[in-house]
C-alpha cells in the first residue's frame, strides 16, 4: 500500500490486493467464523434440550391433543438432534461475528467515510436476522403447521366439544346434588352452542352423520357416536341415583336393562338398534319425575349431540400424525434461517451498492422480474400450497427487496451530491 501524507484520506485504490491476498484474507475470516460457531455451539449444547422444546412449540401446539408428541426412530436420533440444535444455535449466535468478518472483507473496497458504517451494519444486520427469524417463528410456523396437521373444521368442532364436555360434567354434578333445573339449564346452554350454525357445528342430523359412501369409514363413525351416547347414559344413571335417592331404584332398574340390551347390540355391531335402545332407556329415565321430564330430556339431548360431534370429529381426523424429531427440527431450522437471510436482503444490496456491484437503475429496470423470482422462491421454500403461507413468505421477501432498492438509491444519491473533492464521490476530482 502506498504511503499517505498527513491528513490524506484513504481510498479504495490504496487497498489494492492481489488474488492470492484476497484468498488469504477470505480464508482468515472464514477460519474466525468457524471457530466462533464451534465455541458458541458448544455453549448452546448445554441448553440444547430447552432450545429444542422452544423450537418445536409451533409443531406441538398444532398437533391434536391425543398425538401431541414427537418420536425418534433410532437409538441415536435424539442425540443427533441435540447436537444439531447446538450447531445451529452456534450459527445463530455467531451472526454478529459473521457480519463483522463480512464487513472486514469488503471494507478495503470502500471509501474512508464509508468504512465508519461498520458498527451500524453489524447492529442492523443482527437485528434484521433476529427480526426475520422471529417473524417466521411467531407468524409463519404456527399457521403453516396448523394448515399441515389440522383440518380447520375439526379444530372448530374440537373447541365446541371441549366446552360442551365441561358443561356436561357440571350438569352431571348438579344432577347428583338433586338440582335438576340447574343441570338442565347448563345442558340446554351447551346444546345450543353445539347446534349453533357455523364452523364446527355438531347438530345431530342423520343425513349429515351417515353421509359417507364407504362402509369402511361409515361403521367406525357410527360406532364412536353410539359408544359416546352409551357412556353418557351411564353417567346420567349414576347421577340420577344420587340425586333422586331410593325412589328412583325401580325405574333405574328398567333403564339399566335397556342399556344392557343396547350394549349387546353395540357388541354385535348393530349400531342402529343400539342407538334406538339407548333412546328408549333415556325415555324411561324421564319417567322418574314427571315434572322433571323435560329437564331430563335436555340432559339426554346434550349427550346425543356430544356423541354426534365426537363421531364427526373422529371421522375428520382418521389419520394420526407421527412426526420424527429430526425431520421437524430440520424443517423449522431451514425456515428460520431462510427468513433470517431474507430480512438481511436490504443490507446485502446496500453493501453491493457501496462496492459498485449493484446500480439502482438496474434494480428498477428488472423490478417486475424480481417480483416473479420472489414468488417462485417463496413457492419452492414454503412446504404448503395455500395462499396464506405463500403470502407470509413472499410478502416479506418483496418488501425487503423494495427496501434494498431504496437503500441503493439513497447511497447513489448521497455519492452524487457529495462535493467534487470528497473521496466518496467517484466522479469527483483526485483526492487530496
């Protein structure tokens, strides 16, 4: 490098290097990055299990409650997963170091006043990467896994069923205490919610319950409905015995006989007969107290709707996910890294503009082409084909591209407006 006189500003020409020197500089900075990743990765290993649990939260929350777990298919898969978490944790934690080394590699091609932007570049680059990963974790992953792992109508129906079961439990408790009116009020409230129009409706309509043409699917649906009703009838019998006392024993004996006939029909897979016998048993149950017949009927109607709703839910969820620890971790990490890099796009474009590799005129000219490329890349990266997840990927990508174009334009405008004797003006005079 030529000697400089006192007060003379350094220009990119003062830092000209041969190809071998460039390669040596690149090797030195890559070595520093690798060492940083290994050191921080070893530190992240101490928290690998906790970090893995946090990373898998969007997956576990999207799974049905009965299948909310991840499996490993080999003896060493769990160990490998934690090792991968530690390694990628090191990569994420090394983001400031990577940006620092990147800036150090390109800074010889910048003017003296532009080299002072190192700290803002590292700070905003790290913030952009964290923002991209956070956007993916909190906005993209929950929607994506919900779309992949749950059927929308089943999710809505599950919410209604859970609320209905809780109200049914309280209604049964009131019936045990002898407060039939309060029990019936809760049952009517739950029935109204289950039968209300809208997503997740569980109204007991025969044509909706038995509308499947394949017998292999139809039979299990009827089976779940009848079984749930018989279980509910058993709870009503027990609660009636406690609520009405000795005076109910004779009627309850007849009810139990009908229930036993229904259970026998269920065992023979005669679900239509089992349903009819269960309804007859519930009708006998209303005769314990004629003044409370309507209230007992309301309690049975709730059990019927819960049976229908559960059968519909099961028919919509006849497949069960069994997700591997390693596969889900790989998918999540790739998406987090992809969004982190997408949010780095404006800064990368700004740096390329500083070293003279990108011009705003070129970016404006091929802006429409860039939009198409963003949509194609988003469609390839996004594992689902729905519009929502595609938009969540393509939208930030296009926005980051537009922000990058704006930064490039601002950089060029500042250079153009720089005084002729300013070294930052490549069209100016010879630097002093």
